[in-house]
């Protein structure tokens, strides 16, 4: 079977699996320790994807924006306070490496356990070849996103991965013919922290996105969205 590929969907699926396993596990011959282990793994997965990465990413973006402002200007801009260090993000439980390999082994044991039925499998979400991930065709996939101007001449790009690993972000300013690659982002949002080409001057920027999977860009370019920054 295949797990949901997109991290947010994997977290949801794993939570549902852990809750159902707490009900069905003992009846299928699994111990209380094994049920607790699954609950801990699900909790750790949720922490990694929903808490730790977004928290540190937000901190990194604020520091990057401050570095860019101090390094590149524009002259006369207000720096504001130095970004403060974030408090360490600590999980409620810690687990050993290999959450998904452990889960695959457990599912194999569940499916051959005495008393296992198709109904139990459906409740656990482990029937068939797919657990609910919805991955578009690679050749035709086309991202959608929003580009929102932010204070400090930044632009926030909100996107959905829809089963892919992330997005490739490109932009060009008014008058430019070539696109500039801004980066590859695995978690929304992406923030464009570049200063204006002309200091203290409003600037129109165009953005386009393409899905990123593994180590390459795939699918179609998104529609072009425009945002106007005001220093």
C-alpha cells in the first residue's frame, strides 16, 4: 500500500490510523505497548510536520529578510528591531528513526492477524493500493497560488503542494524579459524578501510557480500573478 505523499495528508491519515488501531489492535492480538508506540509515532509525525518545520521556517524567513534589508538597503529604510531567537521547539514524546518503515511492518502484521477483516482494514485506512493521496498527473499538474504584498516590500506566496514535494518559484519585475528563479520551497508560504530595484520606489512583480518532485521541476507553469510592492 502507499501512504499519502503530501505531508499534511499523511499527518491526518496517521492520526486516523492511530485512533482506529487503539480500538482494533488489542482485538487483533497486539499489545498495549504496540498501541502506545503507534500513538507516539503519530504524535511525533504531527509535531515534525505541523509544528517544528513551520516554526523554524518562519524564524529563518524573518532573519533572512532582516539580513537582506541591512545588506542591500535601500538607504533610508527603517531597520526595526533585530529578530529575536525563537524558543526551542520540543516534542511531547521522542521516537526512534524509521516511523514509516515501522508502520509498513505493522500493517503487514495486521493484514495476516487472526480476526482481520476488510471492514477493519477500511476503518484503519489500509485497504487497496492507495490510502487517499491525490497526486495529479505529473505532465499536466499546474500549481495555483496567491501573491500578497507585505510590509517591508515583501511578497508572500501561498500555495498548495497537492501531493508534490514543493514548488519552484520564479519572478520578474516590470520591464524584465527573463524570469529569475527565487528558490524551491517545500512548505507554504514562500516569502520574496528582495528589496526594490529602485530604492523607495513602488515595484510591480510577476510570479509563476511549477511543482517540484524529487529533484526536478514537473508539470506546467502556473498562471502568472502580479503583485505591487510599496516600500
